[in-house]
């Protein structure tokens, strides 16, 4: 399953690193706690639209560019998932299998 928040975090981190900025610098510029930005970059927290706009302003990158990059990453992961053949598991390994006993 593709997680938008994980891919968004990857893109934001890449933008920050590309600009040579630390989390502390982005935090001060965006007025968002360093810990929260770190959680967003690691895909552990969802960023609101207001927060995302603030981070983009701090990084001096257009919001549309970030969203386009995330969209491209989602499309790539979907294509990889669609191309990966699904191997059926044996019935004994399935969680939803029912075992009947003769009592």
C-alpha cells in the first residue's frame, strides 16, 4: 500500500537536504517544532495544508512542485505494485482460514 505521508516526508527531506538546511533551520523559518518536522519527514505524521505551505515557504520551494514530486512517487510505487505478481499463499498460512475439528 502506498502511504502518501511517507512519500511526502521523503520529498520534503530531499528538498531540505538539497538546500543544505538543517531541521533546526527549517523549524525556525517555518515556526514549526523540530520534532514535528522530523516526524513528518519520517512519514509518521500527516501535514495539514497550512503546515505544508509553511514548510514549502521555509524551503523556498513551490507547493505545486512538492505535490508534483509526491504524485510522481505515488505513480511509480503504484506501477511497481501492479507489476509485482501476487503469489498465492497456502491455505494453512492464511489468517482467514477456518479450521474445523471433529469433537
